[in-house]
C-alpha cells in the first residue's frame, strides 16, 4: 500500500473510532487505538488530527450544541499523554529527563475535573475534547471520593479518574463489557441514576492564577489526601531501571486490585504548569502494560454478514490466549486490513481485547518475519457483490456494505431489529423468517396489516397463538423519537445516539428530516460519519416510516417538557408479568414521564413493581433489605394516573464498597 493511502486509511479509522467512543460504544481498546495513533504520528506528523488537544481515543467535536448537559471549559486543557508501550520507549523518554521519577497507577476510567471557588465545588466537567467538556456536577456530587467543600478557601481544579470497582461491576453491571464502559455510561446519565456506584480517585490539582501554589507532585498528592480525597498510589524512584522493575511487579498483581489499571504514569517530581498546558505534556508519560499477545499466521478471512454490513474475521493458526484457544479474531473493517498491510500468510499478533474478544493487532515484529514465507503470501480478497441480491458492494473504508435498499437480507434484518427494539417477544426470528419468505411481511408496515388468520397458516402456529401475536403487534404504542428511528436499523446508530440528536434540538421527525449533514455532525459526540448515515437512511426509509405512522398504531411522542416529566429522577424495576400491559410498554410509560427503568434491584431504586408484593422472590428480598418500596400493579397504574402525587424515596448516601486488603493497601494512600 502506498504511504498516502495508508495515512488516509489511518485518519478515517481514527475519526470513526473517536465517534464510537463518544457515543459510549467504543469499538476498540485504548491500546489498540494508540497503535493507530502512533503509526499516524510516524507516517504523517503534520496530520491535522494529531494537533487536536484531546488526542487519543477521546473524540473531538464540541460543536457548541448540548446533548443534555451544559458545556464548560477546563481550567487547564486536559492534554493527551505521550505513551511508552515497552521499556525501550520508556528509556528513550527517561533519557531526556533527570531522576528521580514520581510514579502513579494509570487508572482505567474516565477523567473528570472538579472546579472549586473559595473551597466550594461549583462544577464538575468531563474530559470532552480536552478543552470543553460536559458539566455533570449533579452526578459527581453522588460519587464516592468527591469532596463538595474543602477545609480551606482553595480556588482551582482537582483532576481525577472516575472508576467502577470490579465488585460493583460483578454485582450490578455484568451487561456492560467492562468497568470502564459501565463508568462512562453512568457518569453521563441525565437522571444521575447509578452515579453513587462510581468512585473518583484524584491525581492532580492546580490553583487558579497561581502557578506556584504546588511545587512538587509528592506534596500535591499529600495535599489532596489531607483535603479528604482518595488518591492514586504514588511512589518515587531514583532511576529509570527501578521504574521498569516496579512496572513488572505491578503488572503481576494488578489482577488483585479492585479497580482496573492499564499501566503507570511517570512524572517529573517538579510541578511544571507551563508543560501541563501543552496539548501533549512532555514531562510525563503513560508507561503501558504489555498486552497478552500471541503470534500466529493468518490463513484466511471470512466475511460475517449482519444486515447490510460485511465484517472481516481472521482465521489464524490456533494459539492460546488468556486460558483459551483462539482461531478466529476480529479485523473490524476493510480500512483496518489496509492500514496493517495484512496478507493471507502474514505473521500476525493476536490479542484479547478486554481479555474477552480476540483481535488481530497487526503484523508480527520484524524479528519474526523470517518465520513466514513472502513467496506464499497473497492479497486478501474482499467481497465484491452481495450474496443476497447480487448488488455491487460499496467500500467506504470503515464499512463494506450492500447499498441496495431493496436487498432481501437488509429488509429482513430491519424487521427483526424493529421487533427487538419494540420488545415484541412473541414475534420471534423464526416466525419473522417464515412471514418474510412467504412474501407476507417485507416491510415493517406490513406487520400492521397481518391478521390472525394469516398467522395461523404459519408452521407451529395455531389460532390461539396467532391471536396472541396479533394482539401484541396491534398494541398501541407512543414511542420516543429516538426509539422509533433506531427501530429502522440505521447502521451503527443506536437508541443512545438518537437520544443525543433529539436532545440537541432535532426532537421531531420533521426537524430530523430537514437537518443537513453539517447540522447533525455538529451535535456533540456525533461526527460526520454518523450524521451522513442518519441523513441517508432517513431518506431511504421515509416512505416506510410514513406508512407505519399512517396506521395509527404507532405514534411518536411529542418532545418532553419539564412540566410533563413529574417522575424525573425516579427509577422503576419490574418483575413478573403485568396483567394490563407488557413490561416494555410499562417501561415506555414511565420513561415518558421522566423516570428510568432498571433491570435489577439496586440501592437507589425508587420502586419495585410486581403482581406479588408479598412473595419471597430474590428481587423482593433484596428490595426489602434496601428499604425500597414494593408496589403492586394496581398501585402502579394509580401512580401513572396521578404521577404528580408520586413521592421520591430518599436517596441513601453513597458508601464505598469494601475492597480486598491487597486492593485497599495498593490503590488508596
């Protein structure tokens, strides 16, 4: 591949992954992103992407349009750290410095800046693009480790990392990929639900207008600890060699810590405010842990089909990683293949992302290249035509897909997505496939013309079952705009993405359809790729959407106003079957009134709704132990009729969950 083409591919990948990160759906790990970033830095140091203050896997678009939180500026830009992936790179950095070195754990969470005025917390700001972030003060006040009032009249900022303990993740949030993803989602929830499950660990501070307030990093950590903050474990070493030895020691025991760390932060012991204001400070570096890597040979590439998209999967010689045998590994998209210069027969590095998902990281190190035979290597074949409709596939670099809006596979996937997002449980994939293959349902709108007689003709479907399915399909639903649009299966556009768009002012279908790509791309955390996808898909599905709405069974809820959300701040969990409505409808009803729905009983839950309040079920027992009100269906329906009379139960103060002796001693000082 030519250098110019590789640079273009790297830039497209970085932009796409930054967008997915800000949408709360990071597709690759920080370590994997760093490899792309570093290669771009080597090939094209003048690239405008590298000049962005935030850098790293953090997105970039501020846009000036809110996504539900007001924007605020950092006191000091949150620059991106230089990184060392191995001892050699670290020694190269250390040679430019003078020992000793201050070393802290590099916490794997989400950065937050607390701003104080005369000792009082006035705002808390997420990292954002490094200069401007979201103000989430209300959520931050509920986190463990956030000090609302200091014991002295300090004006300035305190930096910390918002983390979730592994214990909390195991108990409540196993549906999230890892602790970091769960923490990122909770800290930005508009209703603040779950913020008490998060912990802030402080690692830096700066005084407004006084660069000499802190003169050394060790003294700064002691100051933070004296103010009541939890602080990152911090040590000082006299030589670079001692730092390398400490990294190996911590890497061995990090599995025993109660929070995730992915390396060390090494700093000059002298505080240098001018350096901290740089986009990438020079007097500190992130010394990352080694990923568990296995070297194998790429034997083939299969293309997984989901809806319209074709995703490459690498087939490699079997290798052992994290206790399992790996033979299939993700390749993400065509641009990733091009950027790495992969060929069939290449020696490749295989890693386990988050110790769960195998992924091909890149070509093996040069010293291993002799183990492969360039004579036998061959180019990877990309699919050219759609296996379902025969259309020529469109390759946009970060995505290979069938552009035919009438592709049968694409139409079927859309119907399945609609049934899933509306939680029409009786309408399973097998039944949808039967209806589709018999040309009875080819569009979402066709679902609303079905009759019980037509359904009864399907395999394993009698009159009673058919009648039940029809009743659930015909149940009138008023959907939030975000749910309605996401149900039409726009590639890579989830409900959370559309909620951002709606919160930015595009809160009716008419406004959304009238919005140009440039306007949607300006929505904070969206970007041009997702914006273009939304605009094109809206045009493609316009007729089908109108047909669904014309039937009157599905309607779009009007934009919520504060007065129409009397249950704002409350949360509900449903257990068992309700007589009057399906659980999905009940959740939609409370969301329309401003409340949130939870899948489990947690300590900040407002109500547990069940048809058997006196039962000894596990959810009922847990609710009683946490003093959470348990209400029956009749009480729930009465609450829906008179939501303004609902009383929010008191929120218990957050308590730091117990951690193991090893974790407590190592993590907090």
